[in-house]
C-alpha cells in the first residue's frame, strides 16, 4: 500500500507527511489479511459485519485479525519518535 498523495496530504506539513509515509510503511509490513481488515475498518470506515461479508470471513476472524493488526501497529508506533505523539491509544 502506498501513502496517499495529492489532495489527501496537501494540507500537511513536511513532518506530518513524513510521519504518514512511515505509518504506511508499517502498514505494509502487516500480513495481507490483517492489513486488509485494518484498512477496511480504520480507513474506509466499514463496520465489522460489512468486512466479514465483503471478504468472506467469519466475524470472529475479522475481530482477531483487526486486533492483531492494531497490536502490531501500536508496537511499531510506540518506538517511532515521530509517530508516538500522534498515537491516541
């Protein structure tokens, strides 16, 4: 997955754009199914039931994959000095 360009990051300062690019690099390190669930939930705003139907997984599996993705991203964000202040969790 590549970081958004153009209008999405146009209003961001250089530091914020760099932090966003690092976040997308972290996101790219997730296994594909965990990344897909995370993106559908956190970026696309789909609810868990919609995700389960869209990708043909049980609700329990979607919840597990989302939890793993969040945990992995949180761990990576906590050690990144630029992203850590932006983390709300």
